[in-house]
């Protein structure tokens, strides 16, 4: 049975409230994992699972470290400007 298209579209008008706590920043990691997997799948010509898993892990760690570094830098800038 197919879902009602209007009901499906209406579900996007009430997003899930995640909040702005420190723990809510952990929702970044599943998103980064999905981005890493999808990006590597689309870029591989020949699929080897070992190489794929290693490349996904390296990309995930690289993006995570960049995001954490950018977050820390922006936090320091805001602290300096407002303090």
C-alpha cells in the first residue's frame, strides 16, 4: 500500500525537535557516516570491500576532525568577539 502523498508532504511541516544541547551535536556523526558511504560508493569503479571500508573510515575521520576543528574555531571567535 502506497502512502498518501499529501500526508507524506505534511509530515515535513513538523520536524523532529533535536534541541541545542551538547549531546545533540552527536547527531552529526550518523550523518557524516552516511555522507562518507554514499560518496565513496559513487566514486569507486571496482568494489573491493576492504578498500571501501578503509576509504570510508578515512573520509569519516577527516570530515569529523574538520567539523570539530571548525566548531572549536568558531566558538573561540564568538567567545573573543562577545567577551
